[in-house]
């Protein structure tokens, strides 16, 4: 399954019309100890690059943007009690929400893993 | 113009440890090594070592009363017994806090004044301008300072430097030989845990750092963890919670003001006492894990009534905690507040300080 990234450091993995969304390992590392994840409400519809939720660490608070348009069908409730999972496994167990994707062609607006790795070098 | 950051004698060691560095009070300081939460937990359970060489130290030698030092601070210097220290304030004429500081009575006619890094230059000028005699020297550059804090710190110190350390009560200090130099070991700190502040010649501080870190109960901790630790026990941070526009009465720190003596700013404080303060410090707990942060708005029944000066996620309480300033009538335990910033909103309740009460501080 391919992974795509936004410039704001969200990732998305798409399988059978469902997009799993989270923040990149790089972002989790930059934030430091994550203390709170604001999960979206199930049923919420978002457009690509709109605010989906939020994340807080000891150092900072920031918004999480939707990498693709869609409707929230599932959220990672484990993060309510244990947001540190995002530090431990940002691009796997630390997923935040599943979106029912509305337009798969939006993925072309995102970066592949290689492009994202190159992008990180420019920051 | 950007001023060049000052560095402590341990700067290279922090970089070798891959610490995240950032400017603090004009100094290039370590914010974290392993991580803020891990360093915080280590300090609450083991012993954390902090590089505090950035803080300022002045020495005054003279006749406290005749030379005017007695009237400089909000507390009496002459009544501090030799071997003890006292916390209080240097105020401006309006009663605003120029700095919060600790005075150590070294000898009959000699004290060491320990001040914040960012304020050290203006503190020196203010103190000097109020003296009629004696000798005030800034010894910051020659003085190294390490804080070792945490319930294990007494065992570490006793095993490293001898049983004498075990006898030091809270807010008392001893002068002893460390690494062949005269050092001050003081039972004070900024974490709410049992701990020591060690002052010794700057050229020896690297050796002491290495020596203490050889003990596996000791790990380095940065200013990030230090901020969480101090806020959990409700200590004020100069520049965030208190500053020149804030008086000790507004900040709930009247206990460190002695109205039975003269000091600069006393008239202003007496007036404020009579007329009442227009804002008061308030402490609050957030319902949930969100963190209040500096400058977030404090609201009550829909109106903005103040702002947050310090806030953090408290690992000990597992919720957000903060302090800020509001109208005095709202600074009542149990008052429900809403903390707001852009699209972030959190419910909070006014509570007592300290947030965290079970530290090893006085054990």
C-alpha cells in the first residue's frame, strides 16, 4: 500500500476507498512528547487540506489537515488515553482517522515517500 | 540587532548528548535530552541534573544596614542567619517585580544574591543604585551552578561527597570542598523535589557534571522538564508569570514581602493593599489533556476576564494545568473558567496551588 504525504506532514494510505490518516514520523519527532490528540467526529466531512483535528505536545499545539477529501468513518480512540502512541508509531499504530475517500485523484496533489524525503531535506 | 548567545561551560557536553538547544534569557541552553516527559519522570523518581550556569550571581560585601542593602529587597537581609537563604523580590517604585531572587547569607558581612539570567544586568544596576557603600560584584562568569533534584539526590550527594550533605535542612546551605575547591551546597531548587543547588568555580563545573552523571541514578534534564516541574508545584517563572508590571500582591506572593521594614516599592504596595488589586493570580486545572499556554484567553460566562501566563500538560495529574491573572472576584476556588485560543477551547476550574503535593521536597 502506497503512502502519500502533505507539506504539513500528514500521511495518508488508501485501500479500497478508505484513507487512513496520521502525522509523519518527522512531525511526531519535531513535536516531541505528544500529550493530546484532538480526533475528528465520526460522520464529519472534510475537504482536502481543511482542518481535520489537532495535536498537542509539551512544546506546541498544531492543527492536523485532511490529506484528502472525505467523510470520517472511524477514529483511533486509543489515542484519547495514550497519545504517546503517535511518538512510538506515527505512521502505523498512531493513525488518527479513516476517511471514506471521495476523490482518489486528489492523491496527485500529495508527495510520494521519495518526494517527501527530498522535501524534508529542504526544511 | 541579534545579540550573540552566551554559552555555559557545559555547552559542548550538551551538544555531545544531542540535546535540543534553544535561546533562554540570552543563553544557549538545553531544552531536552531524552525527552521532556521522561526527564520529568526521572526527576520525580530518581535524580535529575540541570545546568543552571546561566543564572546570575552577585556578591555583596559590606555593612548591610549602613550601606543600604537592608532596604533593597522585600525581605530583611540582616536577619537571615549565616548558612541560610531567603526568597523574595527586588521591586521598582511602583511595586512591580524587577526580579525574584534568593539571598544566601555567606558570612556576617557577606551575601550571595542569585538572580534570573535575563534580568541579571538590570538587577545589578538597580541594586547598585540603591547602595550607599559596600562592594557589589557580579561573579556570574566565574560561578558554575548545577542543580541535582529528585528523591535520590540525597543518596547520590552523600555517597559522592560525604555524610555532611545529609544534614542540610530545606533552605539551608553549607560550604564544603568539592573537587579541591570551595563550593556551596544548598538545599533549594525549582522542582518541588528534594534537591541541591551546587555553586562552584566555573572551571570545575564540567568535572562535577561528569562525576555526578557517573551515578546511574542521575540523568541530565533540560529546561523543558524544569518548566513542567516548577509549574506542577506552582512556582512563578519570571518573564511569564511575574514581571515589572506585576506586584507581589497581584501574584499571590505577599508572604515574601515584609511590611515591617523599608524597601523600594513599599509605598506602592501599601496603596495597593488599601485600594485592592485589580487582578489576581489564579491557578486552574483543565478537564482533559489539553494544555493551556502563555497568552491564551481566560473567559468566564462568555466574557474574556484575563489571560494565561503559564500552562502545561501535567504528567503527575494527567491533565492540563495553568496559572494566569483574572479579576480578583473570580480568583475563588471552584470558579468555572473557559480557556480559549483560536479554535481551541477547554473547560477549567480554579484550584489551589500547588497542583502536585506529593514531592519529596521536605523529606
